[in-house]
C-alpha cells in the first residue's frame, strides 16, 4: 500500500483498455480471471456483503435415530427427526422408500412426531420402514377447510462479507532521465505492457488464491478468492464440500461430486482444475470412445475439454493457479470479478515529486471477487489426490 494510491488527482488512462487486450499470458495462465464477468450490482465501498438464499431440500429420513415406522398400520405419532419435520406441514404428500405414499395430517415439532391420514395412500403399498429410510415430498393435498392449518415455510438469507483489494504496480525512472522517461510512455508502450502483464498475473492468482482481510491501522484490505469463498460460510450461508481423501479414481471423484451438488439443487457446468489434474482425465474413456483425437471433444482425448455424465457436460477450465489438491465444480455465471466504483484499473499516473533522484509512475485499481450461490450451485472438492 503506497501513499500515492489515494491521490485524488489520478485519472483513467484509456491506454489501459487497449493494452490489456494485447497481453499474451502463458498457457493456462489467467484463464479463470479472464472468463469472469462483472456483477449486476455496483460495489462502492471497500467492504461489501454477499447475500444468498438457502434452498431447503424437500426430503429427509423417517425415524428418530433409533426407531423407524415399525408396522404398516399406525397413523399417529409416527417417529421423525428434527430435520425431517422442518420440511413437513399439514397436507404434505410424502413418498417413503419410493414405495409408500402418505398424506400428513399434523406435525408435532416439539416431539418430532407426525400423524398421517392413512397408510398406503393413493393405492400404494403400506409397509414398515427402518430408521433412516428416505422420503421425499412430492406434492400437497388438502381439503379447503383445512387450508387455514397449513404452515408457511420460508428460506433463510446467508451473508458473507468480503473486501476490495487495491492492486498497485509501480514503475521507477531516474530523475535525471525524466525527459526520456516521458518519451518512453508516449513512444514505447512496451514498458506499460510489461507492467500490465505483471498486474494481470497478480490479479489472476488472487482471483483464485486470495484470502480476505479487513483493514486495520497496519494492515490493508484483501479480497477472498474463489477457493476461500467456496470453502467458507457465514450466517446461513453454508458451503457444499466433498472431502476427496481416499478417492483415487478421477471418474469416481467427478461422479460423486456431481451427484452431491445435484442433490443440493445445483446444476454446475464448469470444473476449475489444475492442468496436472486435467491431464489425468485423458485416458479414462480410451477403451470406449471410438473417435479420432481431432473429432473427440469430451473425455477420452489427451487433453479433454469436458466431462460427460448422465447427459450433463461439465467443461474443464484448467488454470495454473489452481492447486492440485482442490477441484471446484461451479456455476460460472454466479462468480464475478469487479472494480470498486471510481477505483477501476488506471494509469500510468505520475506521482508527486518525493525524491530528487527518481520519478515514479503507477498503475493501480481496487478489485474484488464475488461468489453467489454458495451451498447450492457449486461444490468444493478438497483433499484431492487422484
């Protein structure tokens, strides 16, 4: 954090926009940063909040942790658990074990018990169900005079606080050569391009690996990158994570992760992955795909572009800043990069004179990363060792 970065005389230099398009980073470098778009809302403070709504799964298990539904005839005081009764109300139609249907008559949330109108509703077969047997709510059915007893249900908001991070890139010139320095900025934009190249490499790395930090008297603001935001919650915002320790097969890892995020209600289409891990998916389908390397665009090539599972194609996005022990399966349109209002990337701006020996210029701006849909639309796969 240099003092000149708060200089109110700084101005936007349109050369930044032009030269940024000419930056040619290395293979797999800055890929994720370059793909991200801006958020819908303007961020005008260094500190900002990201709000997400929960998405309650309309499913659960029967039983209280020790006893399930012990027969096929009881309709009162059927044992449930706290998580299950939260998604039920009078009129809820439950399909238990994909075989028996019941309609909820009442819910006792203090004792975690329910009454049902009958067993084996709709012509289904009534049966006993062991503790932990799964159910899902497949609809609602109720008489008009009972509508007043239906309890409303609402989702919760989760809040995650993040910060803007000021990125500086300074260029020094000797004071004795000030005239030549000015000519260089006018006639040799290569110097500026090199500074921008360094800037974008820093932005690209921070986009993934950044850790948030609130400003204190001695510490500057830092922004949380994608990895931290997908692994860290706040209030009702709980991340969706898969511990991949012990999963050594790449295909099993991907299928397990996808089934987990689908069960939470998400449908991601991008997989952020390290180049080393991406190459490990290449030979998986060699024995099944009968296409030439040039024709194949899904898994089975030496450098696969996507993983295809259950008719869902998930694009591989390899970035050199992704660590080998993490894979992020994401809904990319819900991940944004941006600049704080009136503090976008700009320069090179000449600093006020503070030395008789040098002249300094700077490129800088305050950037942030924003991830929405945490807990539903993305899954963080950690402890990867494939």
